[in-house]
């Protein structure tokens, strides 16, 4: 075990889901509980938002800066 306290729970699965769980457990040579724990951890990690957006587009473009664009040019098209 990983040292964390475990809590027993019940899980209702269809016959197909139960067979899949059993097959994965046998194939990976781990307990069915371990398969479920790892699946939950993987699912939870997928739900985390991507926090790397600050660098999106950083290395794209011609190298010019928006600071060099006049206010008039930036405002073109607004309010039309």
C-alpha cells in the first residue's frame, strides 16, 4: 500500500464492465481495486484545466510587438 488510509466502498458494474475490470486486473497483474484507483487518478488528472495558456502563441508571428501598433490601428473595426 501507499501509506494512505483506505476506505472500503461498493461499486455496481454491468456484467461487461465487471469482465473488463477482471481482464485488466489479470493482464496488468494487479488487484481490481488497483485498476479502479489508477483509472480514477487518470480521469481526475484529465479534468485539470491546462494552465500553460500564458505561453500560448509566444513563439508565433513575425516578431513585432503589439506595443508598436498605434491606438488608431488597434481601434479599427470596433463599434462599427
